[in-house]
């Protein structure tokens, strides 16, 4: 009987499967783009359609984007390593930015060229009917590859694959524009063909800008939306043991989400109980958003936003023990000291076992001996039962 895979092994298997799925759909799309690009460029040139020619160039930009996707996906799906402990998904974001920039540059060049043609009135030849056939084939083919690519992108949670899917959809939309403009040109409105070329170039620019801007926002660590942030805060507040949430920071890395959260709990609970409360918060948040990669929670005994945070200059345990010995004398060996750092004071709890020593100190005596210590808050003494 085979043993179940460990989380690390499962993660490696997922990365390998995602890389394979992304490569397969991208190669299929690239072959289709090459074929459609050749058909449209040749048909546009032979049958006098500037719109179809621009649409063919658009298809070849799809080929360039497919090459970018193949290279980026190979790197971004590598396992985390010492230099990249959170993984390599940001490479995917950078690849999406490059893809968007390519689209903007190509679209701007085509828009400029065809705007000049439109102004100069160079549209004087009626496109031939094969232009309609080439555009119809392009619409059907690109719509199919869009749905296929989008399905894979959602399955492997890849923004880059989803961006490539929408690039294919933009090619299908531009071919629809070619169909309409060619029909109008055949009806006598020859300028529609050049106008359609400008419109298609505008579509290319719009898609490129969307990809680029979304990638820039991610690279500068733009957080979750206010609604998602508030939803996660509500989950934390409703978790048993959490008194308040006074800070939640988020950022994206590819499709994944990274969170840092400060949880306010009762100041007198143990470290392990505070950690357990944090784990319950993590579980609730992961149930709400399944693409959370990592949650770093910080347990606070008080709300730092209500007043100045507790100073790091307060004495630590060894210093306090030294003061107690100097002022009071040696404590019984089994005396336990618990410290609470709250509101810029140190609050002491001492636990004595009377069976070990008959000399049990009172809280009043300890307070009296430490009266000149500005850092002292409250003092409580506990005596274990017989």
C-alpha cells in the first residue's frame, strides 16, 4: 500500500502538473496563431483589406506572447528555494507586464499608421469576398482557443495564462470587426476597412494596458480590495479568543495572496493558547479564500493603536530577577515568575510552593521594596495549594 504524499511532495507534483498543462495549451494556441496569422496576412494583402492585414499582425503578436508565456511559465512554476522562499510567481507577473507592453507598442504603431491612411483617404479598393471567409475562420478558431486557455488558466490559477486567453479573445473580437467593416466596404463604404484597422489597434492597446497596469499594481504590492480585507477581519474578530484585529496587510504574488495580521487576545493566556487561537483564524481565512499562500499572524496582548506601544527599553526577565534578589533576597528554587508587559509597565506574578519554604513573600512587601522602580505595574502573589 502506497503511503500518501507529504505536503512538500504534493506541492511539487502540483507545480509539475501546472507547468505541463500551461505548456500544452500555449503550444496549441501558438500553432493556431501561426496558421491564422499567415491566412489573414496573405488574404489581406491579396484581397485588399487593411483591416484583415492588421488583424493578421495581431495574430502574430499572439505568437510572440505565447513564446513569452512558455518561457515565463517554465521559470515561475519552479519550487521555492533559498533565494526565493515564497516561490517564483512574481516572474509570471513580470512576464504579464512584458506581454502587455508588447501589445501596447504594436497597437500604437498600427493605430498611427492606419489613422494617417484614413486622414489621407487612401481607401479606394473594395476588399474581396475571401476576406470574409478568413475572418469567419479566425472568429471560430480564436473563440475556441479562448475558452480552452481560460479553462486551463482557472484550473492552475495562473494570471498569465488567463491574460493569454483574453489576448486570444481580443483577436476574435478584432476578426468580428473585420467581418463588419468588410461587409460595409463591399456595400460602398470603403473607408470602413481602414477605420476598422484603427479600431482593432485600439482593442490591442486596451488589452495591453489592462495587463500592464494590473501587473504594475501587483509588483508594487497592492493589497486586497477593501471588501475582501474587511471580510477577513470579520472572520478573525468572530474567532473565539480574539478580542480585536488592529492590523491586516495583504499583497499578491501571481494568483496567490500573502497576509500579515495582528490579533489582540487576553493578556493572561499562555503562549500556546495564543498560537492556537491564531491557527483557528488561519483556518477560517483559508476556508474563505482558497488562494491564500501564507498567513503570518502576530499575537498582541493589547491594542497598540489605542496608545503608544510598549517600550522595548523595559527590563527583561534576567534584569527583573536580579532586582528582586538584590532587594528581597534569594527566592525559593521552585518559585515561578510570570511577566506581563502592558501599557508600558511590567506586571509581576509570583507563584510560591509553601512546602519548599516557609518564607512566602507578600505582594505588599514586594511592592514596597520595588516602589522606586518606574517600570513596575501591579504585583500579585499566588501560593500553591497543600
